[in-house]
C-alpha cells in the first residue's frame, strides 16, 4: 500500500496553538513546521508588495542570510515542486483551508510542465511532489491528468537500448554518453503511480528496467553508490561510474546514497519484488554504519576535513523518511532498528542545532547542495524541509497505528 495514501487516510490534524499534554516530539515539530510555513507565506507577500507571485518558489537561504532566495518556476528549476509539496503536507497536518488555497495556487504554476517537452529527468520531483501530494488529498481529476501527462513526458527520456532514463540530455557530451544519476530513482515513483492509475502500463516496465540496471551498474561491491552512471548511447554498455556533486568518483556522496535508500524502498512498495527490499537494506546498512554520532551525515562520507566538514541535513531528512517506510517491510529487530535510526535522525534535526527557529523561516539549517561548485554550502534548502515534514508525518502515522 502506498504510504502517502496511508498517511492521508490517517486524518492527521494538529489544531490549536497550545502544546497538548503528552505531545510527542514529532507533533511539536509539525507545529513548528506550520509556523515556519506561515512565516514564509508572510515573507513572500511582503516581498511582493502585498501579493504573492505564485511562480516564484523558495529555493534556499544562504548561511549568512535570513530570507528565502526564490527562483522562477521554469523547466530548468528542478526544485520548484518542493514548496507546493510542503504546503500540501502542512495542509494534511493542520486541515487549514487557507494553507490548502495557497497550495493550490503554487501548484497551478507548474501545470505547464505537463505540456512541455522534457528538459531533464526531474519531472517527478517537480510534479509528483506538488500535484501528486495534492491529488492524494483532494482527488482532483485535473491533478490526475497533469500527473499522467507528465509521466508520459518523462518516459520520452527512456532509452530502450540502455535500459534507463537519460538524466541530463544537455550533459551527454560532458560525460561521454547516456548519463543516469542516482537522483533519478525518485522520479520512478510517478511512472509507477501513473501505470496503475489510468496511464500506459508500460511506464512500470520503464521504471523497473531503470531500477534494475541502476542496481547492477551504479553501485560498488560494498553497496555505496556512484552519483552518475555513464552508458554507451549506441550499445547500452556501461562505461563508467563517476561523481558530479560528491567529493570523488570513489566516495559515498551522502545525498546520492539517500536517494538510493529512498528509491529502492519505494520500488519495493510499488512492485513487491523481493530483490528491491533486499537491495534497499544493503544500501541502507552501509550508510548507517558510517554515520556520525548525531545521525546527520557529512555532505560526503569521505569528505576532507571531517569532523569539520559541512553536514547535509537534507540527506538525513530523506533517509529518515525512507527508513520509516522500510521499517514496516522488514520484520523483527532489524525493522525496529531502522525505525529507531529514523527517530534519532529526526530528533537531531528537530534540535536547536539543526532547526532554523527564529533565525530563518526555513525548517532546517546545515544542508549542502553542490559542494564541488561551491553552491548552497551550509544552507537552508527547500528539499531538506520537504523530506523533513514528510518524515514527521510518517512517524506520526506509524505511532497512531500502535
């Protein structure tokens, strides 16, 4: 069963400003997220001179700044779906119709993606985090059609010769072939969903082929991942594994491993194929074995300067969300261990060290976007906030099942 459906069915409501007696830390953290969402909306309105530009999406807050840097919702901006997705999650948590209305307006600004040729693989991030979350809560048929149309667009990047989706068409020359990045695993969820909800059933075959070939070639013997796999465009043969945002080709980039953990957990949910559950555990275990004491990784597990290297709160949030789901598929002590690890991650992220609190309107501090390009270092980044609130909702739903 799709976890997002299950969570939505739990009817999560966090009403009232007072802290209820016996409130769990995730309930308190969700109230905190709601307050930060409202701060952001007020900031966006102020910046707009009394009205919000719904095509401008919060992207990051530099370490030295205190207001959101927003970017236009265009096909080149891969993060545009996270802010609408956060609003839908906050609506799920609060039931506040004002938040729903804001979610609808920001989501609508991404509709053009469903009728635009694919720029790259990020359509799942853009549309399934926004329209997907919205559809789970509203069942708006127009939202469903946007998702189905966008899934078809994403499928145009699939190469039957290679067996994976081309991630960056603009970088084929730079890498020397058909490139597939680990982030692409997350976009497979939209293909799987579409195949089961009125879309072309072959979309599932594309997702499975992509996951299988990635599993075969994009990991080292110890189950750590390459950020990028490069394949011969004409023959489909694997050429090499390299990094783009990690420290080096042979190191474990934290967010890349996080995408793998999340992606193979999701693929098991969608297919129930045992090989994905087995592989999800393997890529998870090597990640957990190397975490620092507070369970928030350095931006790369082999980064120079550890323990003074930048952390990546976004990777911690992604993995926490994935482990809460994975814990439900793995029986016994190991499954409980995954849940316990996720809770430790969320407790650290909910601490004074990692929450933005009064300092900034974001949820979290200390994420690392693209260290090799010196971009978004030790910053608040919108996708960290997205997976943080998702993980909190998943934990609350799990606790309510007890």
